[in-house]
């Protein structure tokens, strides 16, 4: 039996962790609704080339992580909106129940194992 309360708690916990991680790396652009990496503050008015390269590498790493975390956050938010619906826990392809172990591993799953998202 699907324990929606437990799943909702797990989704909320993951949402909070993702939001904290995203806020550490960037900010949400209110105009686009997209997360954007923010560069580290510059210590001196004129940075040397090595410091500039380090800042660029850090910015690129943050951008890459945001590209991974932001879609996951969107999946979590979508699942939280639908967790109380009767259709939650049903495969979007075949409409059968998503396996409990799959939902345990990924409470935002939208398909059964047979129809895993690509």
C-alpha cells in the first residue's frame, strides 16, 4: 500500500535540500523562473589571471550543478503538487501502479520500471 504521507515527507525533505544547494550556487531569476549561477565575489579591484581563472572554473562548476539540480527540483515540486491526487503513483504511460521500491528510491517517479524515463 502506498504511504503518501511518507512519500510527501521524503519529497519535502529533498525539496529543502535542493533549494539550499541551489541557493548556495546561484539565484532564481524572477523573470525567467530559471536558476542562474552567481560568480564568487572578487577580493581585489584587479584580479590576477590565476584568480580570474579560478573564479571562471568555479562559475562553470556551479552552472553545471545547477543544470542537474534545477530539473530535479522541478520534478520534486511537480510530485508534491500531485501527491494527494488519485493518479499519484500511477505510471503516466500504462496507468498501472508504480512499483513501491521505485517510489521509495525516487518518490518523484512518473513511470513504472517498464517505462523508465529516458
